[in-house]
C-alpha cells in the first residue's frame, strides 16, 4: 500500500485525539509507515567524513583547556549530524571518539557495560591496562576493552598520543543498559594482551581442556595484521578483497559481541565495491590514501587521508579506490554485522 493511503492523524477529530492521549494511547495507522517503511529502511545515519587534520588542532586545544582530572576521558566525539550531534552516535549502534592523552597523564580505571576498542592513531609511549594486562599502544594496534573488564590508560612517553575509540554505546544506551563503575589502579599481572602463543597456531590447554575466556586476546598488534594482509595479497594475486577479521583466536568467533572489526588492504590503484549490506560501517584509514563513494539516499564521496574516519549507513554500497598508484592502502573497518547476524536481520543486497 502506498504511503499516503493510510489515514493521517489530522483525519481524526481533535477531541478523539485528546481522549487517546489522555489515556496514553496512540493510533498505529498514521504512524505505521514511519516505523516500518516499504522495501528498505530509512537510516538516519548520514554518510559523514571526519578529517584528522581538521580535528587534531581542536583535540590538542582540549588538552590545554581541560586537565585530564576534569575530563576523565578527554575525547572529541565524531557525531553523525543525521542523528543530531547531541546524540553522540556515528550510527544506530556505533559511537566514535578521538581521545587525547598527554605525557604523564593517567585516565583512571573503570569498567562499563558498553564494549569498546581503541585503534591507535598517533604517538608512542601510552598503554592501556585491560583486566590486569598492560597493553602497549602503537600506531594501528587494536586494543579491546570488552564489556565488564577494568581498563585504564597511562602515558610514559614524551609527545601526545591519540587514538580512535569505537563503542557500542548507542545500543547500550538505547537498551537502558549503559552504566560504569569506578575502580582502583589495577595490579598488573603477566601478559601484554597480545597472546603471542596463538601465532604459533597453539592455544592454552590446561589438562586437555580448552580455555573458556570470552576475551582471551586483548591487543592485536598492527605489525602482525599488516604483515598478514601483505602475505594474503602476495599468496593470492587474484584475491579481490584482501581483508582479515579480528577474532577470538581460541574460538574463531568475532572479537566482540556487537560490533565487528576488520582490516582491509587495497592494492596499488585498486577499486573495490563493497555490496550494500544491512549494517552500518565505519572506515578509518591507517595508511595510504583512499577515495570512498557511498551510494546512500544522499550519495557522498570523500577522500580519506591518513587517520581520517568516515561512516556509511546500512543498505548502501560503498566503493573504495586506492588513490595511490604505487603503494597499498590499509583501512580499519568497524561495523554492526555481529549484531545484525545475532538478530537474524543481516542482509547483503548486492
Ligand atoms: C570510555 O570508557 C572510554 O575508557 C572512552 O577510554 C570513551 C565514551 C563513552 C563512554 C565510555 C575509555 C568512552 C568511554
């Protein structure tokens, strides 16, 4: 049925509408198409680009304006105007922020229900302790702080460190399940988050029992991920999508429950069309130069420079082109696919 075939609110007598509202009642039919449009959803998420060059001076200025003690976490949120900036969401389920930590600063320990990851953008000498494991932060590293695990950040280096935070906060907030607990500085224990043993193809097996920790690996070093992508590309020159997923190395499952994380290498000059899929996605350029074209209701095209970030709504095809003809480009991708798969609403439309 077409959109205008259903009755409108104004078609109903004012006294009837008032009587409904008085008893907290709402007629469905004038609102039905808004909550369930025909054929395809109408995402509020807008294709949006955040330039690192543009935001970095404002982030450094935040370092001058606000001491860490007054901020707890010194972050500029990458907010999608389609949702309204005050909602602080990049998509329905994804929150993005650029966080600054200055030498000597400490962002105190806490844990919370939203899942988070950090993608390190710039700087040396910072660390995040997660569940007692001190994970060093180097450019391109992915560090998980899954739901419920204690985490704190510190910085022993000499220049500012910046990283991209990705959280499923908008979903947790919508579910009215978002809260945090403050804690003490953590005692560290052995381990640096990266489960180096798993790279030998082996995992811990205490007396013939496989481990059952939901988050055995907390740090995914970029040097390893980048080398894996280059090997994949060399081993299979016909492979179009040189892409790897960040997974739990003990089970092969997605690294986290709600958002999915992957890394993609574009060969020199390569163009890759990603089919329209139901989840929204985020693209962050670790290295190189990439043109992004998004076939959304309002089509958009951006050039990503290093450390730039953009998001694409769900149900929109995305075409990526390596703007460099002589070297590969590397993207970090976050999307809502684990959530969509679990809910049974995951779609690929071509
Ligand atoms: C959080 O805990 C961190 O631990 C960063 O670094 C950003 C945004 C919203 C809620 C919690 C962090 C966050 C956050």
